C-alpha cells in the first residue's frame, strides 16, 4: 500500500521548508512496503550544526502550521531526527550523511518526487 496522501503532502511541505533554509541533497523514500512504523523517510543534508538546526526548526514550524507535532525529536551534533510517525525527517551534516549512508541502506525503496526540488531548480534557471 503506498503512503497516505496526507503523509505525501507533509513530505512535500517539509521538503519545501528544508530548501528555504538551504537544505541540500533531499531524498524522500517510500518505505510503506518495508516498514510497519513509518511510510516515508525524508533525508536532508546541511553544511554544519547550525544549519541542520535551522532546517529542522523550519520543518517543524511549517508542519506545526498544519497542526502536526513530532512525536519525538532527537538531536546530536550532526543529526536531527523529527519523528512524525508516518514521516520521519533526518537532517544530517554532509559528513554524517556519508558515514551512515541511509540512502544506500534503503536504496531498494522507491523514491518520491519532491516538487520543491523542481521549483528550486526552475527558480535557479530563471524560469
């Protein structure tokens, strides 16, 4: 069963919020066939600890406007996890992203197209 429509909408909003704070290398993965606990992982890279903090705060702020609060927020120097149950947002420094390689760990899961990436690319291209 594919992710629910509301989960996909929250994923798109979280991705847009991350891009607003200069998050990079965004990847959304459909885990609905793999896991019982979460439907989507959203992976985001940031340049340093302050940036991943800003990205996570903006994602949390934007989703709170929809009435969504994370069930759990865990953080370390190079990784912040926001758990919305069906959507889990991982904001990592580039070094942590390379080291833990969640992309590779879950590479058999289909990716989800993120509208915010296309919009940012179009903006950069001057369209």
